[in-house]
């Protein structure tokens, strides 16, 4: 029994803790797949999609105002004291009027006349203690300016919500692609440094053997050791940068930091050059930001129409059916006693007459907001022209620099290989080998930095022309 109870407790504790645990996952992505994953899972975009769903729900709410509105009611009440109404004394004047008309006299022989006093009142109670009412009513809105325009604006509001999502998607894709290539560059440079470290260690091992036989000086060993130490430090720093870049990429993609992320793409200059687009067929509407402002302007035109139509009447039809019960005691469910019914239908028209010139000012504000949006669109189109021109120049310069750095890297590699062979044949110095290796490392670093700049320039160009 004890063992069973302990087992149950352990199972209960594990069951409570398991929902908080995260099973580590392994992800392998190309650059495009990484961007697509981020678009699907980034919380910022999820919130924007929630905003879109909210907009859709609000549209349905507006649509609901155009449907018949049906309501029912039931109430029951008991008057512990029936309200009292003061009625004017209409009996006394009538009685004295008859006596005067007939000439009736009092005991002294004088004609009877109505007393000359203030009008008198006497209290009266109307109604019964128990009252109940049940019924329902239907109202159909026939015309209301703001609802009429709201129905027209539904599709535009949904386009605006969709475009808000699209604008953020472009930003997320751009950030993820830049981060993806930054990690690839850092890992590639770390791999190159690892190769250099291996070369330096072999060189140091060879020099130690030559030093033991008296063929090289101690100074050569120390120079090689200094270079090796610097390379190991740089390799460690690049490894940290690569881990940090991958952590940043996971965050941008909406991945858990405990997951494993592997990058499938490889770096190549052909990927940059082959994806260059012609800008001759560019249209401003290719940019989601322009589409967003166009839709916003359409909605503001509808808002201007709504404010201008505010002088029109609101028209609604209604029908109401009610049953009433009046009782001296609580016996509403007695089938022998009647419920009195009322049945009414009608048309309601509400017409604004004077609102202190509020409508004119609302119309003016709507016009100003529309003018502001149109100005923002023209400003954005000018900025896009500049972005396209600048992106094309930056991409052209980046491709030129990439070609130059690629030739320099190949040349530096050739110089290094030649210098190392000379050293191995005994006709060169270790200093020349160290210098050639450092030049080769520098050329490699410059090439991959140029490649990263070209990739960034390509991303900037594609985003500028709306083709990301």
C-alpha cells in the first residue's frame, strides 16, 4: 500500500511538472524556409493576425446592426401601497348646481348657494396590487448613415488588416534573412580560422623539431607561438559571435532557445548575382506599404462620405406585441382569468436638425485626414524612388567589391602555398610563412565580409522593389 501511494504521488508530481517542460527539437532550415517559419510563428505577426480576426469580428458586428433586432421582456410586480392620485372635487359643484337650478332654500328661506372656497381635491387609488407584463418586439433598421457606410467599408477594413500583416511579414523576412546569412558568415570564418590554427600548430611542431636540430632560432618559435595564440583567441571569439547570432536568429524565428538549429544553405557568390532583378517593370503597388496607404485612403474617403451623410434621417420599422395581467392577488397562472393584449407596429424616423455645426467640423477633419494620407503616400513614393536607386548602387558596388575580394583571396592563397613550399624546401623563412598566412587570413575575411555585404545589399534591393 505504501509503495502504491508513493508511486501515485510521483506520477502526480511528474504530471504536474510535464506541461512546463520543453522537449528539445532539432530544426534544419534553408534561408527561405527560415523566413517562412518566422512568418508563421513570430508572436508579433500572431498578434497582427489576431488584430485581423478582431477586425473581422467587428465587421460582423456592424453587419448585425442591419439584421432584425428581436427582444423579449417579462416583468412582474406587487404594489404594497398603490400610488395615490389627487382628483379635483367635481361632485360638490354638481350637487350645488342642481340645488341652485331648482331654487331650493335653506331653513331660513335663503337660496342654497355653493360655498365660495378654493377648489377641493380628494385622494384616489387606481390599479391593483399585482401586475405582470410579457411580450416581445422586433425592430428593423431601414437606413442609418453610419451603418450604411460601415457596411461599405467592411472589405476595405479587412484589406487594411491583411496589409498590416504583409508589411510586418516583409520586415520579419528581411531580418531573418540577414540574421541567417550573418550566422553562415560567422561559422564560415570560424572554420577558416580553425584551418589556420591547424596550419600554425603543424608549423610550430615542425619548427620545434628543426630547433632541436639547430636549424631555426628560438625567436622563430616564439613568433609562431604568438601568431597561434592570436588565432586561438580569434577563433574562440568568433565561436561566441556565431552562438550569439544563432540565438538571435532563433528569437527572430520564434524558436525556443533550447532547440537545435542547423542551417542548410551554403554561401556562394552565384546566389547573389543570379537573383538580380530588373527594375524596369517596377510599380509602386508592388510595395505593401503603398497598398496599405491606398487602402487607408479609400477608408478615409468612406469616412468623409459618412460625415457628409450625417444630416440624413435614421429610419427604422418596429412591431411590438405584449400581454398584461392585472390581479388583486397572485394568481397569474389561473387559466380562467384574462391576460389583456396590445399589438402595435410603426415607423420611426429620427432627423437631426441642428447640432451646433459639429457635422461640418467632423467633415472637415475627415477631409484633412484624407489629405494627410495622400501626402504621406506621395512622400513614400519619393522615398521608394530613392531606396531603389540607392539599393541598386549599393548592390552594384557590393558585387564589384565581391569580385575584387574573390580575386585577392585566390591570389593570397597562391602566395601562401608558394611561400610554404619554399619554406619546406629550405629556401624560405618562417617569417615569410607567417606573413603569407596572415595575408591569406585577411583576404579570406575580406572576401566573406564582402559576400555578406553583397547578400545584405541583395536583400535591401529585393525589399526596395517589393520582391522579397
